[in-house]
C-alpha cells in the first residue's frame, strides 16, 4: 500500500513522449499515472507545460478538483 498522497508530479514513461500525472507520497514512493495506464518504468519531470501532459490524466485531474 502507498502512504498519504502528498502532491501531483509529472512522470514521463520511458520510450514515450507523453507526460503523465502521478501522485508522490509522503514516504517518497510514486504511484501509477492517474489515467490508468500501466507504467513499469518512468522518470520524474517537473515544471513542464501542462499542454504536454497526457490528456486523459489532465481530465482525471480536473475532475477531481471540482
Ligand atoms: Zn496519462
């Protein structure tokens, strides 16, 4: 199980160009992209334009805000 969700960060899946949104947890673990795609490996990215993000991730993220 993961710990408490701390913040949203971007993750770029290896061999992929899309940036997905993932949760980073208090203990430093990182979850899977919120759009539901399976990502065995990815590297973290921050401070990137939201326009480069996976549209499904953005939709899920926006729906959670309201
Ligand atoms: Zn995504």
